[in-house]
């Protein structure tokens, strides 16, 4: 995948993450910044950062639970370590961080 294809796929994923978080009703402030960086601040002040990493062609997630890298497999963004799908992983992370059940949909 070239840089243009990656940028388009990653941008769509970030937009969908933002919309899905808003639809979930989670108590968090979500800010999508220029350059493909999303900052999520939860009610308790904790943060999660999701960004696209162009050089690696991955979406990176930084959360109190750790750092995670997701790579496009042709059909979904998958964790490079265990294969978990991005939205499933974010649902688990957001639920743990917010203290409320969160289910994000791709």
C-alpha cells in the first residue's frame, strides 16, 4: 500500500472511531487534530491517543493499558501482536478507561 492509500484508509478509520465514540455515549472529550492524531480525554482526566504512523503504515494507540499497533490486512485494522481488530480493541480499552461499557462499531 502506498502512502496515499494508507492516508485515506487511516483517515476513514479515525473519522469512524470519532463517530463511534460519540454514538457510544462515553463520557469523554474527543479531539481529532491535524496530521491524523486523535486525543480522547475521559472524565477522570486519563487520556488515550490514537494516531496514524505513516512510515510504518500503522495506526498506533497509546493508553494507560499500553501501546498498540494496528496494520491493515486488506479487510480490517489488526493488532500486530495478537490480531485483535481495532474497534474491538478500542471498545475494551475505552470501557476500562471510562468505567462504563463501550462498544465501538467499525
